[in-house]
C-alpha cells in the first residue's frame, strides 16, 4: 500500500537529545539567494575560456546543454526536496530510496564519505580561482603567495559562517546583490559595445546539431559548464532550515536555474561579441580583459574586485550547505557522533563546519585549479546524481505519488534524460592523475578520474562494511 502520509507543516528538524534542533528560518528570497550565489562563483569566469577552447564558435550550445541537464535534474531534486525536507539533502534521499536498514545505508554512507573529500575540493577550487583573479590586482610572483591568499579566504569563510542561520540568510541576500550587480554590468557592457556577431546555431543549421552535440569536444565542454551550474540543489542540503519547504524548495530550485541560465547565456554572448573566441580562449582573466577592452584598466580593476566578491559569496553558500551533510548522517546514527553536535547558542552544526572548512584550507594549499573541476564531477555523478535519480523511481513504486507536495511533469522522461546525460558527461571526462612520469624513458602512469572515483567508492564500501560489522548492523544482522 502506498505511503501517502505527508505532513501539512514540517517541524524543526530532529537532533540528538543533547543538541538543540535546527530552526526553519530561511524563506524563498534567502533560499534562492543562497542557491544562486552558490552557482555563480568563480566557475563561469574561469570555465568560459575553457569552453571556447573545446568547441570554438559553438560555446553557447555547451552552456545550453548544461542548462538543459540542470532543468531535468532539478525536477528530481524538487520532488525529493519537497517531500523530504531535512538537513543533508542527498544523504536522506538515498537512504529512504534504497531502504533505511539495507542498501540505503550503504549508498548514503558513500555519499557522506565522498562529501568529506569532494566538498573541501569544491571549496579549495573556488579559493584557488579567487587567488588567480586576485593576482590581476596584486601580482603574486612567488609560488606561496597565491596559496596564502586562498588559505586566508577559507579561514575568513569559516569565521563568517560561525553564526545563526537567520543572520546567514540576511548576509546571503547582501552577497547576492553583488552577484547580480556584476553580471548586469558585464551584460550591459557587451550589449552596448558589441563589434561582431555570435552564432547560436552551427553553420550547417539545425541539421548539423546532432553531430556537434554528441561530439567528444562538446562532452568535455559540457563537463565545464555543468560545474558552473552546480548548486541549484543547495536548498535541499538546508532542508531542515527552510520555512514552508514543500513550496519554497521547488520554487527556489527553478528560479535559480532559469535565472542563472539567462545570466550565463547573456554573459557569454556579451563577451563573445566583444572579444573573438580565438582570443578569449587564451585569457586567464577573461572578465578583467573584457572590461579593460571596454572601459580601460581602472574599470577592469573594479570588475576584478567584483569577481572576487562573487567568488567569495559562492564559497560562502557552498560551505554552508555541505556542512549540513555530515551533521545529518551523524544525527541519524550513521556517522561519527561528534558531527551531530550543534552550537549551544547559535544552533548550527559547528563541528561539521570546522572539519570541512579545515580540510578545504589544507587542500587550497596543496592543489592547483587545473583539472579539479573534472575530478569533482567524476566523484559526484554515480552516487549522487545517477543514484538519486534511480532512487526516485524506487520511492514512487514503493510509496506512490498521492500526497507528494511536488510531482515532476512527464514522469519518467526527466529521469531517463537526466541519467543518460549524466552518464554521457561521466564518460566524457578525459582528465586524470599522473601517478608517475619518467621523461627520459618516455613513460608515465595515468589514472583517469573515473577510475579514481570508482576506487574511492570501493574504499568507502570497505570502511562501511567494517563500520557495520563493529556496530552489528546490516549486512551482519537481520
């Protein structure tokens, strides 16, 4: 019999008896602002030249493909987020979909396990990109100076997030205004100073689209655009702190996706009409170069400062959302209990925040930006995105759809499309780690990121089995 019980109003998220509960204090404006500043970080400003390098004059198509996948995947997040609005997002969805006492424990554990690595990597990638643009304002010749900048950014983020969620919501809206202000300036600049046309369709017209869309170059370009769209689901990680989540979560997801899609397309079109893609693909500071071309060096410095504002705002939202995931798992008894602790007066998961922020600080000192984008996506796709899409189908079969606050249209088409495109993106990743290289012998050992992701899942599975055996839980107890 389908489980149709859906509460009309959601209480504060449960927490261990010795920990104050999370409070539902974020409305539609705050949730959408936090989503959008998560999405518009340093991503579009560092990936724009990379996308042009992969697909040349067809760069707008790559951004459209990324937007399309985000919309289909957003339907999955909206249905799950509205029905199960609790802290942790995918952690909770995977556990419910695959069985709270069996396979759901493994899938949700793997998600948290990967989060402990990929969330700090996301944080570090943004901080490193911040340092890259910062060097336009202040040249950083020594190798350690960019590391000093990126590390300082992470520490400042931790300090700003160490406060009540209601204060964070207001701060998020303030940061959001900077995001919109910068994007508006760049788009208006392109609209008023365009010098040549940018093609939305290939020279062969619509008949040439299938070949271009399925090409290896378009796959690699889409990997970069998808990275820049990620974050539309951040509101689901904060599900335990959203007011009226059955209404706010779906609306904030689609407002974020559609708003960011419009901004990204207009931004790319504006840059492309002023700077030819052949030149733009070589730029390390494309926004700074763009504004300098239009208004001169002084304006370029102001624009660069606003890029840094946007990047910082995005990292603010990223660390906020991810810090709730280990907390949710620990509060559920599926992770180390220390992560379930909340601050006694400010009511936020401070242990989780400090750990992920601390690891992000270390990673920002150790890694380069380079291929981190591909590594992050390779680690996320199978467990989080594909696993979650399949999990929604399992939940519908087991519990039915009556009483769902939000039901995706045209089911199951969005699920099929999302899974197919996510797998296409996964196998399109061409980057990896060079484990060993000998220039004299012309040999090297290369580990693709897809293989690294599978090895990470395998290691997590071993740790899960050992953890479950120690606790006497499934699969060691009926």
